[in-house]
């Protein structure tokens, strides 16, 4: 999960702002910029991930499902 989160952060610009979407092929920022809803999701995911790492507990609930889906998609890209 941390690797995927770090990968997500790499799509921000030089001051950490994100667009509404990311082109899956090129990584280019698409849509509205900066996009508040995107930032809320990034912050929420960071808080959840940090809590899981600090408490050394497995991820559960919607975050765990999203991570599992992202990992499966990453495996399918190979």
C-alpha cells in the first residue's frame, strides 16, 4: 500500500498539487487543476495508511479493497 501511495504522490506537481485525473498512459494531468476533491482523497488515504503502519495492523474496509484492486490492476499491467 505504501508503494502505491508513493507512486500516487509522484503524480503531483512541484508543489504537490493534483489535477482531477491522471492519464493512465502518459501520467499527464487532466481535467480541473488544482482539484480539491482529489486532494481530500490523497489526504484521507495518507491518514489511513499512516494509522495502519503505525499500529502495525492489517488494512481493512474500503481502503483494503481499493489497495487490493490497485495491486491486481498493477499485476495485470505486467
